[in-house]
C-alpha cells in the first residue's frame, strides 16, 4: 500500500499491537488446555476476546490460534519420526563390526572405533530427546513462538545478523502484530472486518478500545491509500462484486518500510478427468532438481518431441523470495504447457522427509544439503493449486529409477552435435513415459531378413501386461546352450592333443595309438 499518511501508519500499528496482545494471550490459553480442549472452552475464550475487540476479530483470533496449534502438532509428529529414524539407523550401524561395508539398502558399520564411540553418545542423546518429545505429545504440550523462533534466536546474534537492538525490536514487534480477518460470504464485499471496495478503498473495523480513532461511520477507519491487485485482479473483482468471501492480511515489512495487503480466497476443487482424456494430447514430463525443472514434451506414443526446456529458480534468501521463485517457475511451466496444447503434466511423487537425517547419510553433507533444498512439498502444493486454474491435470508417478533408467536408455540417443541432452532431461522422458503407462526402455531396430529369425519384431522391452517388465532378466540355471555338456571345459583342459605340427619341416604327423600290454 502506497501513499499512507503518518496517521494511517500509527493507527495500523496501534490496532496490530492491541490485537497481537490478544492473540498471544489466546494462544497461551489454548496451549494450556492441551488435549482437554472443547467447544465450551473455545466459546469462553471467544466471549472474553469479544469484549476487548469485536465478535469478528475474536473469531479470527481464535481460528488463527487453532491453526497455529494444529501446525505445531504436525511439526511435533514429524520431529518424532525424524528422531525415530535416527535412533534406528544408529542402533543398526552400532550392531555391525567396525569397518563393515553396507549395501544399497542398508548402511554398514562405522569406519573407526573413535566414530563408533561418538555415535554411542549420540544415540543416548537422541533417545533422551525422543522420550521427552513423546511425553510432550502424549500430554498435548506444544512449544510455539509468536513472531518466529528464528527471529527470537537472532536477538542473541545481532552482530552476525547485522542488526541493531532497535532494528530487531521493531522487527520483533511487527512480527507479533495481528491484522488479518477471514472472509464471510453474503457480506458486503466479502469481508466486514477489513473491507476493500472495487475502487481500492480500504477500511478497518476498529476494536472497542480504539473506537475514538475512527474517521468514518460505525467505528471504522478508512485509509488514505488505494490498493490494486495486479495478480488475479479480475478474479478478485468478480468475487467482491458477488459478495463472496475474501480474507485479507495487513503486515509491515520493516526492512523496506512498506505496508502490504494480501488477499486470499478458497478455490473449489475441480472435477477430476479420466486419465485417458488427460493423456489424449500427450504429456509433459517434469524432473525436479535443486535449482531447476527439467521438462520435455512427449507425444501420445511416448516419443519426445521438440527440444527440452528448463525453468530455473533460486532457493537462496528469505522464505518469501523462495516461494516467489517457485511460483514464477511454475507459472512459466503452465504457460508453456498451454501453448503446447498439452493437458497433463507428470511429476515425481518425491518425499525426502526420512532422507535428510545425518545419521543415514553420515558425512555426505553436500548430498543432505541438496535434498533438503529441493522444494518437493511446496512445489507439489503450488503446482496442484495453480494447475486447477489453468485446466491442466497433474499426474504423480513413482520416482523409482527414473534418473538411472532415463540416463541409460535416452541420454545418449538424444545427444547430437547441436543438442546436449543432460541426465535430467532424460529423467523427464522416463517420468512422462511412466505416466503414460509405457516402459522406459526404448525399442531397438528389428533384425534384417537375412539373419536368424526372418519374421517377427524383436524388442528389448516386454509388453505392458508382463509383470516385472522393467526388472532384470531371471537367471536360468544350467549351461548357456544344450549342445555343450557341463564338463566340456574340464575335458578340453585335460585332453592331450593328437595332432602335432613340425615347425621346422612344416609337416604334419599324427601320433599312433599306444599299445597296451601286460
């Protein structure tokens, strides 16, 4: 929001600080209730907040409190799963001899006795931590910091963060303000608490203790600034004209010194279409990587067409910057899909929740950092929500061996002097073919008619109905051919040759049979 007057900023700060204190108190009461919370306790909390604000502000605060408590519970459950995975991995490696080599499925023992000793201490630390977190979960205890745990820790490292105490205090207070209201269908412009007209006029319903600051009727304050929404502005205008629910959030960016108004609404889920209809015009295979999306378009037969595309993004910086980078990359991907006329996008169903622990990968710090930086969950959620608006179907496929088999069967044949195919591009082809139901292996040229089998089309791939068609061929017991007896090799090694060639004379003579006498 631009062109705010100093009086507008002062009113927004007072309202945000007052409602933020109420939200902190309500969150404390909700955390104290734990698992014994009930609808009666919810109604009592809302009634207490109504006297100090309004019924709608109280409803927004209590709903935000419940969402934050539920998010903390989900994070607690994920933390328990991570600790259990770490304890299980360390216990397994400690049970193996020192220096024991592992396999692809399970890690081996530790490299030295020194590392083995340190991991025993690490195991006791994780077990104690796991026991404490389990006890908190059973008791319904969660630990939440309004304003953010990271910002709270920055207070003790101001020099490293290049902040002064006053700058940190302003950021901390702004992070704990509360200026958000849920929408209401049927109400004027879709929201009675924070109202935005079609001309961009913003008015706020002031809490009861701050009604003397109102400059409009019914205890409302109208801001001098006008707002507009460049992104999905027409959709927002259609909603407020029909008085459909729109939620708003006002926050201050202390680094830039600017106020922002964010509008959001819930989009009804679109009806799913049959898989055959989605794949009628081909599919676009997408390989997710740490810094880009490798994309290739496939026709209905699973053949790559055109050139591969790459949509890059930068995941360094703040959370808002990372989210904007992901949205920008997905927007370009969806726009390109619409220009191609394709109605389906195939992505891998990746989940690295249990793969990021240092106990599993040991010293592979760069690999752990790589998979931790891949925005699998955020990208999947963003892509699903954004694809609904464009009419593109999303197909999630099994990520097993897509990179390995794509590189093995597609990278070299698609590489030429003018085009260098990467393994990520080849993996996108494997993903797209798996979504279409085709095997990942390529067909080979049939043998000519002057070779062993004149009729028939021999390929290196089995039909779609064959189970395990993408696996290795079974080992057949016995000799490779029936014409060679099992002991032929040993017979040839011990047999004495009967034909001898005289090198100097060039003549060949045959040894006579030995006479056996008593």
